[in-house]
């Protein structure tokens, strides 16, 4: 519990058996009220290992996709009466040690969303990020910042903290079930006026880190650009989109 606010960590998992214990072991359980894992029909023993570790676990009966996994994660956390929700990939690519400070930034009341950035104040390539992924990340982020009028260092991180209020303000269930969900939810939150902050997160790539192939990366990139343009068209009143019908938070967007 952070500042008397209920903190729930959610783990969207797919074939994370080998890294799950290492991820969970580095969480500061003294500050966390619950940990929830959603297994997107893995082919390994992710669910069994999660239960053995004492993590509250759910499993999709079929593989629904990364975005669908997050939808289940957030619904489960909100049903668990979470006031702060931290999304953490269980593949150990992102540091579990940052969960508590990120939650504290939400609890301070200064932010509604905190992103763990692999780009901010560090050399991601030296940390193991493939060069082509780094170039794509920086290029997409630059273009998207120009289109939406933001100044984020990264839109593509799998380490994020949200206030429950922020998640309730947006219809995240309308988003894609694929990887572009990550981008759509940020665009929704910007539309709602959420205050978004960032924290530097060390880059850690190894053979057990999850990654999408080149074809799906290209598909994701075009999805990112499409989402940014939809934000701009929606803001200008030229076209409306159902997933951008949000509840305004009456706050300035960073």
C-alpha cells in the first residue's frame, strides 16, 4: 500500500515460465497489496508456476492477443478495488524494482500515468536493445510527438503505472487486442487530459525477453501512426472515434 492507496501489479503473461519467478521475487511485496497474472493461453507452464508463486492467476481459454491480455489485467485489478495499477511484463525486460517508486509518483497526486522509459537518460542500445528497434522507437516517438503535441521520450514501454481514475475515464475495452493497444491507451489518456510522467528504466534484452517479429513490428508502426492521426482528427473535430469517447479529467496534458 502506497500512501494508504491500494496498489495492484498486473502481469500480462505469455510463455513467461522461465522469467516469472525472477520478476516476482524482485517486487517489493511490503508495498504491494496484490499481484495478478493473466496467462494468454501459454504453451509452457506459466500458469502453474504463477500459482506456485502465490500469484492470483487467470488464464484465457485461447490466445487472444497482447491487448486483450491487458484488458483482462485492468478489469481484474479494478474489480480488486485497486487505486493504483502497475503493468509489468513478466519477461524481466523491465525492472520490478521500479514498481514502488512509480506507484509513489501516482500516489503523490502529481500524475495520473507514469511510463518506465527505456530511452530517458540512458543508452538503450548499450543495454541490449537491437539497433533497428531503437531507430524505429525513436522515429515513431518523434513523429507521434509532433502529431499529438506531446513530449514523451517513449510510447512503447511495457512498464506503466496508472491511477484507477485514469483507467476508468477511458473505454480501453474498445482498443485493439494486438500490440497497438499500448499506443491507443496513451492516446485515450491524452484525450482525457491525464497528466503523464516518465521515469528512466534500464534496458535489459536477453534470449528470454519477449519480442515481436519484424512483420508485426511494421504492422505496429503503421498502427501507431494511424492512432496519432486519429487523435489529431478527433481533436480538430473533423472525425470522431468510439475509442476516443473518454471522460475528461479536466487536467492539462503534459
